[in-house]
């Protein structure tokens, strides 16, 4: 070990240069694979494809997903129940037909390859980065897949996945479904069939980390192996440990958190559990290895949370635990004597509580800002939950691995399974009870990056204060603690002011990129108004808005204005109703029967959402917001080849700083009708161009009559060819600034 350290110190510059070169080469290869190799593929081509199955990714009634190898690259294969089939889909049969592919199986299918794209909406979940962080290039969609007679794949992986399948079948036989699925999730990360309610309860209890395989499992495995070595020959135990750790990593699907734990566990085992390697060095080595394997791993939120949690424990746990112990002794007045009698019992009980509490606090010091940034909320109950569950989980993990080792031993495995079911029932009931305290949820908007940087800079300064003091002049050194305290106050005030501004004073208008569709949100003086919420891509609009609501901590939509009843303007309403409070939905009653209208009306009635029926010249007023309906007319229908679009609501929304005109899908015939109201409309800061920039809208006459500064087009060219070149040329002719969501993202 000493020789290794001397060698590293002597050649550290060469080692650093070598690592930088390797990292650069790895990044270049991954960048080519993720961003260049499949860039010009024809997504619409349904070619005959073949792929090798690695593992099952998710299962539900309408879609089954596998990670597969296609063209030597990883893809996520989504097999959908064919909604275009004339026959009603038998979901049971669908799941039965497509959920039994295993590692090494070669399947053939007609499918289309898709590389996820970023739409540029604030708070948007970047699906491409998520897949790339798992070394997956993109997705392949199909409605049918057939198993071939060929079976390939790595022999070791094939053997381990067979063990996993056999293990799963035995667990299902020994336990009830609810307990079996939770056992698989908690022990080796298989949450494919885990009940969504249990997942939600774990999240609301602040202990969802128990469903992720990490360092705790690795510690339990090493502890169990060392216990076994007491009764058998200890020769070659290091190699057995290494083999078992690697097998468990593969068994747990090699997620990034378990890869971190695996690398750190291997380092510990290889160097005989001695303290020759600093914990920070272990962390650094594991990060380097993971990033060399896939530099895009840094984009994975699970990996970030895993590392920050470990760093938090290393940096703060012992200090916090010692601090609590001192305070506890002071409180019980036992600083200088050994506690006896009742004091001894109280002291020992409270010490048991202090250990998991100190771990939870140290983890949250590092994780809280990231959790709030990623998820927008934090459950205070997490402190109590981790105290209650931590000892149960440690004991559970240890017994679980004994059960796995003895799973084929009659009677013994049955007794262990019976005991584990009892423990799992306790965990399920506890999380169900603790989740009821979700009223203790803290939700805040996403703060500026500066706020997070200031927070972590404060932590770094605090941890390095001893080293910083050494290099300071004596007159500054004496005041360093005061300077640090003043800086701490400054950081807290900055974060509070940033939070206050976003929550109470920030006003904005967002036009979202929903591909082909329309959606805008006006936030003014705490009121939230949506104008249209739909897309030709199902569920896209509502998902975008709900993610945005988390970022801005929006709890209620006061008003949804729907210009007309086409799907790409209204199909996000259903998704919103299920997830956020809605005040009112306002629309103009169609002048002809439209199926979408009756469906929407039924949904609103079922959910008891208040409806406002609008007509020409109707107004809705909030403080500093004036909403006025410009068109269609009350008493007659605007005649056009596309009557529904021609009779779209045209809405003028004025605030004390801007004037916004929303055209829906209004046509040139609609524009002729309201041109005489140009004085009423006044100067327009932003025109949402009618019918996504189609040539059927935006006439020269309208642009001559209304003074428009900016024109915004919400469209996706490859869907219907919008926007039209004619429309763009007319807008340019009038010197209007043009914004297109497909190019600019959200605006």
C-alpha cells in the first residue's frame, strides 16, 4: 500500500493527464452514439428489426418495456397494446404474451426508432438525458414482437439472470403478492410489480431510498459473509467477497447507486477493510470509474442523490452524533459519572434514537436543496420515519440475505419467509400510517442557481475553516468566525428573498412548446390563467404544465380558457383535473355538435368543475387582468370551410403592462368579422398567431388594422407543415418579431 501511494505521488501529473484523456475519449464515443449516430434516421419507417433482450424495464396493461441491444447499442423497446386494432384489447392476454422475454432472447418486430428531444419548457423532465445516463440511446416502439429460436448473450449474465428468475418464482411461492413485490424491491431493486400505493406511501414517509439498492445492502452482504467465515475455512474469502458483490450488482440490474456501492465495497474488500484508503478517496475513485464508463451518468438524479447522501454522512454524521450525545448527557446531568438505574435506561434508549437521527440530518444537509430543486417538495416526517424504520430495515436486510442463501432448504426457507412476511407487513402498515402526515410537506418553487451555489459554498467554507484559518493573517484569523457568521446570514437572506420574490412578486407569461398544439399560462398577482391546453401528442400538455407547476410551486389554476373544442387545444384538461386544483373552465359553446365538447362537458361535470360559458364582448376581470372575448359573434355562425376553427374564441387579455391577443384557430373569415374592433383591441404586445401559422389565418388586412409587436407560433413543422411560408412572409412584411416554439422552446 505504501509503495502504491509513493508511486501515485511520484506520477500524479501523468495519472491526471491519462485520466483526462481517457475521459475525453469516453465522452466523445458516447456523444457520437447518443447525438450523432442516429441523428438522420427516418423515425416514421416501420422496418423489420431484431434485438437481444437484456432485462424487463416496466409492465402495465397498455405497455411493456424491455432494455434491448439493437445495432450494438442499448435501446428501450416499448411494446404497446394495439389501440388501432378493431378488436378490443385483452389486457390480460397482452401482458401474458409479451411479459416473458428473458435475457439473451432474440426478438423480431416492426418498429420505429425514436430519439427523445428536449422541448425547452421550464421544469421539463429531460427524458433523453435520463436514458443517456443509463447508457440507453433512445426508444423503439412496436405493437408486436416475436421470439426467435436464437438465444445469445454473455454466459455469466445468462446464469445470473436465470438465478434471478428462479429466485423470483420461489419468493412468489413463499410470500403473498404484496409482500413478495416489496421484498424484491427492497432487497435487489426489482420494483416492476410493486404496488403504486406502496411506492407513494414510501415517498410520503420520506423513506423511498429503501426501495433503491445501495450501500446498506452491500454492508449487509459483507457483514453476513464475514459472519459465515467464522464457521468455515477463511482461505480465499477475499475472492469470494469480490465474486458475490459483483454477482449482486448484476442481479440488481447495475443501477448507478448500486454501481457506486459496488465499487466502494470492492475497494474495501480488496484492501482488507483497513483504513489505508480514505473514504473521500473511495468516493473519488468510484466517481472516476463510473464517469469513464459513461460520462452522461452525471446527469442521473439518482446518482447525484446517492453521492451527496454518502458525502453528507461522511462530513457531518459523527459531529452531529457527538453533539447530541454531549447535549443528552448535559440534560440528564451525567457528564462525569456513569448513568445508573432509570437514567441509564433513558440514556441508552435516546442513544438508539440519536444514531439514525444524526444520519438523517447529515444526509438532509446535503440533499435538501437538491431534493427541492428536483422534486419541489420535502416531507418533514422523514426524520421520524428514518428513526423508526432504520433498525427494522437493517435487521430486515440481514435476515433477507440469509433467506436468499437458504432459499432451497426446505422448512428453514419457509420459516424465514414467514418471519420476513411479518416484518414486511409491519413496514407496509408503518409507511401507510406515516404517509398520512403528508400535511407536513414543505413545497417551495425552484430557486435561482445562485441560491444553491451560495448554500453549498457555505458548507464548503464551514468544513474547510480550519485549513483556511492556517493561511490567514493573524488580524483576519481572529475575526474569521464573525466573517463566516455574517456570510451565513447573507446566504440565508439571499435565499429567503429569492423565495419571497418567486412566490409572491414574480409575474410572467409562458407560451409552452407542446409540439403541435397550444398552451399558454399567465401568472399575475398570484392568479394563474391558462389559455388552451392541448397537443396532438397525448398527455404532453398536462405533463408539461404539471412539471412547470412544481417548479413554480403553483397549487391552483384559477381559470382555463379554451378557444375551441379541437383535441390539440383541450386534451390536457383531464390530466390537470387529476393532479391540481382548478377554479373555473371557460369556453364558448360550439355552434355545431362536436364529440370532444360533449366528452369535455361530461368530465367537468363528473369532477364538479365550475364552467363559464362565454360569448362575444363578455369580460372576466381579476386584479390587473382584463379578459375580453372579441369573437365569435353571438347571433350567427361565421361561415367557412372549417366552421369549428372559424368560430374559435379570439381572446384579448390586458394587464397593466402588456396586451396579449390569442387567436385560437381563427381563420381569415374570423378576422374579417372583428377588424372593426381594432380600436377596442389596441396595440398588441404578443399575438398568438391563428391556427399555428397556417395559411388559412393571419391576413394582410388584420396586420394592417392592428399594431402588433411580436407574433408567436405554436407548431411542429413535420405534423401539419405549420407554419406556412406565406404566413411567415406576411409577418416579416409588417416588421413583426416572429417566435416559433419548435425553434425557441417555451417563450
